[in-house]
C-alpha cells in the first residue's frame, strides 16, 4: 500500500535521489524544481511516495492547482492537476505509478473548489498515456508546453 509523506529536513535528500531513468529523465522536470515550486507557489503540494513494503521512498509527486502558464501566474479556476510524478527507476513497472495516481486523485478530490482533475505527459511517454487513459483520463487539449492535457472522466478508485 502506498502513502504520501510530507517532505521534511530529514527526508528531503530523497527528492533529488529519485530518478526516472536514462530515457525517462528527459520527459519530466527535476523533482527539485517542483519541490521548490511547492514552497513558493500557492496551491502546489509536493510529497514523497512511500510503499509499506520498501524502506526508502519509491517516488515523488507534486499536485494541486492547475496553471495555464509556465510561470504559474494564471490559475485555472476549478481545475486541479497531478503536476509531476516520478517513480524511482528500480521500482517502475510494479504498479506504483497506477496506485500513486489513484491516491493523488483521492487527495485532490478532498480539496475545495475543484470541478476537474487534469494531468499532462510528454508525448513520447507512451506508457504514461496508456496508464492515464486506463484510469479514465481523456485527452482534451494541450498544456502550456504543448504536451497532451488529459481530464479525468471516470472513477479511479
């Protein structure tokens, strides 16, 4: 079972240790980028992803307010986003990404004022596309980077 944990002085070193992989690293920002943004930008939360059966965190996630611009100055009313997720390379293809996405959706549904939940991915990241579509996300546009932007239409329980 997965759970998200606040990032503290004692576990912060794991943020930069979690690595997507040689090819996958080009599909995402650095974890430290989103961790720093969570400290500065209202409505963005960053967490480490832990599994009950692994001592170290298996991943990193950032979620919260969806912004229409890269500078994060234009919040999109009523729209929340799973902004960034990386499962550490040794733990990939074990279902952690699926479980973390479901958990993030649950967390976002508890936040006030949300009408929709979105997620984006690099177009070259076909495994992410298949994962998100299997969880009920449907492509409805592009984000500020030109990446596919998907909206949750189904349940991800």
